[in-house]
């Protein structure tokens, strides 16, 4: 029988996600019907947004069903086809989920065909040339619109979206402050061009933040929420802008926080605050991918990513991403390449 290894949702998480919330299974793969395709997963993206999809609460996507493979973006190869638009060998990008193989009955409209350049690592199309880069672009270029002389604060600056947002804000000529956890990640964010980096693990981070922004903050790319978000609001200048990308500090809480205690300052300071979801910008994806690819090719941007190997690493890698996870974009390669065969923080292409 044609089967596939997959990791499914065993139980709804209560508070911090843990290994008991997932279950490994071997599931049958049905035959391909007319118009359908069979795909083999190559790369799977690990994103904080997955945590929200595991809860049975209203969101922009329905919750993952108990017993269903964990929803995740990825890149796959067509292995069998009864659809002329997707012949065998076609590389596609979409919600592959935590599974090796599957049949897609109607791929048109939900699966994007990729034609990656030979000198561009395929994993870039899940990171800086995928939804990660599009998210950072939307927050920085569409919402924040920083200019020369602006002070931009990026929380979660060592993460997938944060590393791109830091570079885009710097490319726009802004003074950029990043927030990261630990000396190693802070050093990495500095290497991306940040003018100052705050170590969120340092007990004296509030003083560091005030010192780094003596003239206040004009633009805030918010990934984290929590106490640092409140401190940043206190430092916002009148008519500042916030791109509300994520609130990861509350994702593993059984009851989401009510919000910043100084929420009223957004009114008194007349702060433009816009939450956004990358799916709203999919009509700009090709344009933004070309734009970011040119910046990479010209050496003006770098892709920061960590690539792990094997399906079995998915649950632990996802769990650890909320504590002291890997820097940059986190991707799992199902083709079995070991971490030593990859650059753990930056693609070899960026070292040339």
C-alpha cells in the first residue's frame, strides 16, 4: 500500500505546547484521480503562527482538526500527476503540512509553481523569498514607511521576519534598534546593520532601550507583545506607526493577555496601529520576491536561516522555537541533509 509518514495533532495544547500534543502516524495515500497530483514534501517551514492554528478559537484560518496533520507551509515535488499544468517533477509551494506525501485533488489556485534559479538555495523560497520576506516587506515598506532620520524598533529581531525587517528598515535609511535574546543573537542582529540591539535577557533591558532611543521611536515593527511592547509604547513619538505582526509572548498562554496596560497612549500620541496578515498581500508576492532577490544579488541583504533534517525533528524544533530557538528562518529538510551540510545561520550563497 502507498503510505506516508505524518505528524498529527493528538490534543489541543493547554498553555505551552509540548510533545504529547503531537502523534506520529503512517497514513495511506490514495490514488491520483483525474485533475489531481501526488506530491512529496521537500522542505517544511516552522513558524510561530502554527501555534495559533492549534487552538480551537476564531482566527484567520480554521483550527487544525484533532487527528489531522499539522498545518505548515512548505515546498514539494510533484511525483505523480493527472493534471497537465503540474507534470511530474514540478516544484510547488503551499501548505504541505507535517507529512511526507499526499494527494492534491485540485492544485490550481492553492499551489504555486516555482521555477527556482540554480544559484538560489531552494529554502530561500520559504524564507526571505517566500512568505517570511513578504511579511517583513509588508510591515516595513507598506505600513511603517520609514524614512531617513526615523528611529525604527524591531522586536523579535533575530527571528525569521525580524532579520528581514531590520535590513529593510536599514535599507530605507532609518536608525534601527533590534531586540533579541542572548549575546550571540544580538551580535548577529548587529551584523545585519542594526545601530543598536537590546538583549531581552538582560535584567537592565528597560534602561538599555531608553538609552538606545534618546529621541523616541517613530516606527515599531512588533513581533512579540508583552512587557517590551508596553515599554516601546511609552517611547513612541507623536504620530508614530506600529506594524503589528505578531504577539508571540502570549501564544503559549491558556488565556491571551488583555493587551498593553498603556493602550490609551496610542490615542494621546495619535499612533497609527495596523495589524496585518501576510495572506492579505499575496497579490504582491511576485513583485516583492523579485525586489528582495535583487537586494540579495547585489549584496544589500542576507538570508538568515537554520535548516534541520528529518520529519522527526519537527515537534521538538517547533516547541523550542518559543524559548531559545535557532536564529532566522527555521526550516526542516525532509531529504535528510544533516545540519553539518548546511550553514546554520546563513546560506553559503551569502558568503560568496
